[in-house]
């Protein structure tokens, strides 16, 4: 499914990329991923993740995560928001 908007429009523009670059420079090989607990290495796909708010909600990336873990968290959050939007108003 294609994503809507550019990386900048989705909150992953230049600032986000600079944060990811900084996090990678500070990264210690083998540091555990906060989502799965498995070690992270720079040869793996790593992404700058958000603790609470997503980039589109104004959150700021603050940690490295496995790309798979970060993307799965995004899918779960999107599914939760879709379910919440489908609930009837009381």
C-alpha cells in the first residue's frame, strides 16, 4: 500500500534524518532494541523510533530500533486507531 505524502509531509524529513544519523554515530554495537530486546548492529536496518507520539503527531525520534520492530509498532498503532475510529459514538 503506497504511503500518503512525502517523507517530509509524514514527519520523516531532514530533521528526522539528522536525528537518525546522530543516533547511529552514538550507537554501541549490540545495544538491545527497546521493542524486542535483541541486539542491534549497524549492518542491520535500523530506524529512529518514537517512544509515544509518531512523527506525524509531533513526536520526535529519540532512539534506534530494528526497522522491523519500528514498522510493526506503526502497523499496530494504525490498526488500533482504525478500530477506535470505527467505534460508535456514545
